[in-house]
C-alpha cells in the first residue's frame, strides 16, 4: 500500500463517518438496493462468485455526489440477501489511475481474484489517457495493483475503457469500449494466454460498422457472452438521438444478438435492442454464477441526466444498483427475471383474486407500502388500465403501449414519460418497490422499467384505474430488505 493509497482510504472512511447520520436519516434511503455509504455510486464492477461468495464491486466517489476520481467499493454475500460491506477495494492512488479507478471486471486465475479496470488520467472535459490495468487478490478483499496491461491502440482516442474479461477454450478474451479517431463508438476485442500480454484482435462492432449507420460517438461498458446458444453484446452507446419511444434517456443501454467469430474478430449481429425502458438504467454488468446462471446488475442512474436533481443529493448520497436479475434468451430477446433468492425477503402474502374494476379508480385492501413486491396477473383487460403509485408515478396501459410517468425530476411543473410498445397483450406485471425506486417486470420480464421515484416519504397509497373492465389478481408481499453485517 502506498502512502497515497493510505491517505485516500482514510479520507474516504472519514467522509463515511462524517456523513453517516445524514445519509442514514434520509427517508429515501433504500431497504434492499445497494446504495453508497456516502457520495456517488455508479457502475457495478467485477461481479463474480468465487468459492461460494458473490463479489459486487462498484464505482464510487466518496467525497461528492458528483463524478470524479472513482474508487472501487466492495460488497460480498453468500446468498444475495445477506451482505457485507468490505473494505475499499481500490483507490485512485497511482500515476496511471489518479483520475479514477474506472469500471472493469473480475476473473479467477491460479486461485487468485484478478480485477481488470480502467486507469483514468483526467484531462479537461475528457480523459487525457485511459489504460487497462490489473489488480490481484489472494483473499478476495485486499488487492495488489500490477499496473497497466493495455495502452490505447493506434487509431483510437483516449476514450478507451471498461474491460470485460472471460475465458473460452483456454484463451482469455477482453472487450473494451472505445472511440475511433473519427469519433465513432466501438467495441475492441483483445486476447491473451496469460492475462498479462494482450493482443488486439480488432474492433468487433461499432457505429458505422456491421450494417449500422451512425450509432453513437462512444460505446461504454461492453459485455459479451453466450446465452442459450446466442452471442450477446451488451453495450452503452452515447450520442443516439431519441427516436419515437426509443432512446429516451440521455445515454442508452442495450444489446446486439449475433455470432462472434473470435479468430477473425467478426461479430455479425442484428439490431440494437434496449434492455430497459425506465428513467434510470445504465452500465449493467453480467456474471455467470456457480449455479451456471447469467446474472445481471445495472446502475440505477444515467450519466449527465439531471443527476443533481435527485433529492438525496442534499443528504450527501446519490444513486443505487438494481436488484440482481437472471437472464434468458428466448430466441428474439433477452428476458430478465428477479433472482429467486429475493423471495427470502418476503413477509406473508396478501392475495386478492378476481378483482374487477370497471370505469373506476380503486384501492385494493392492503395493497400498499414502500418496500414491497406486487404481482399482478390479468384475466381480462378490456380497454385501459393504470396503477397510480403514491400520488407520484403512474404506470398505464393503452393500445399495447405501457407508459411510466413521473414528475420531471428537474422541472417539477412538467411530467416526464417513458414508453414501450409490447409484443403481446399485457398479462403480467411484477413490481419491486423500494423507498425511492421502482422496477417493473412486464410479461415475465420481456420488458423492464427501472426508475428512481421520490414520492412523499410517508405516502403509501396505490390506486388502480380501469376504463372498460379489468379483472386481475394481485399478490403483495412486504419485503424485509437486505441484511447487512
Ligand atoms: C459509465 C462510465 C464508464 C466509466 C465509469 C466511470 O457510467 O462512464 O464508462 O468507466 O462510468 O465512473
């Protein structure tokens, strides 16, 4: 540990203590979503299960509710419900990462945990340089930095970050987000036999490549994996124009499905599909766990999207993570389902079957609360249906379009909307509500809306509205929340 490292750790720990009471008294504090102990949390990093333990690292700026020289914070769990907040994993202590220990991933090799991350050196308005770096751990909680493993290749700008590493047929592969010198977003593929020496295979996808037109000036946080026989490239393109119901957030997060030829460095793929339809979702990362499941966690935030308008800022923290979701490929789409472990948090079920509402708005007895899960199954939906949450957000369905609205975070006199056209009739909605967030899984996870919500802290009412007749069953569980030790 260098002096600088020791100083940074101490300063961050002091900041946690200094703001602890304020952060913990915030009514918008989450019950079962990871949030930072203080400051700003962004991307999930280094997701891995090792010897039974799940490791979740995250981008963290302890000193401000703004972006800056990031640290890697660290949570561990054996069951995805009981969590331990570990010591800080990485600080921006070295010359090659002084602007931030930016996003990256984890793999196990020779019984050691290897973290690949981006060392950022900050310039004015943009990075001056970004390197891919390595840190290694024997015990999973203390890390030794090994320095730079890849420098920016010729033909690309300093936007070169977010390494995601995996192994296939005894070879290591890495995808990195990049920007070409003509300012197009790209994903670069590298390979290695030993995790130290890396060779660039080439750009495998990008704006103005593989049949795409202009498709963004920078692609962040790539993740490439095989799922149920398909190669899927998750990526976050920046610079797409809003297009009807699509690309409504400041930056996007979605995927291409196709076939990867690793030798030739070619990824033939279809069109870009968004992973989420809500207001806050970005930079997701996936992992394969020891049960063989492909799990995903996303950041419940979007860079540069009126971040300072979140009311938690005044209590010295901002943003959180999504719940972990299991991914499946249905032949056309990624399907997302909350991991079954979350059922452990449920209290007793409250259930109403065959509730009919016709041209009316009603509460359903007992269906209320702020840390709850709701499951709705529709038997009949004649015309229009809506759920009003806490006199704040509304989820409404009309003509196959599902719309989420909330007061505009920045300009409260306005309402903002996010929408999706469903492939089939609305059959099922599963809602995970926390004190300041909402995740809606539509038709068994064919679509998802992830958003922060800031209703009055004590407001717990939920109302159901129907034009024409709607008949549905509803189950509700109070959720006990994550247990921290
Ligand atoms: C995505 C991102 C990454 C970067 C990290 C820095 O949100 O911009 O590209 O590594 O955040 O915190």
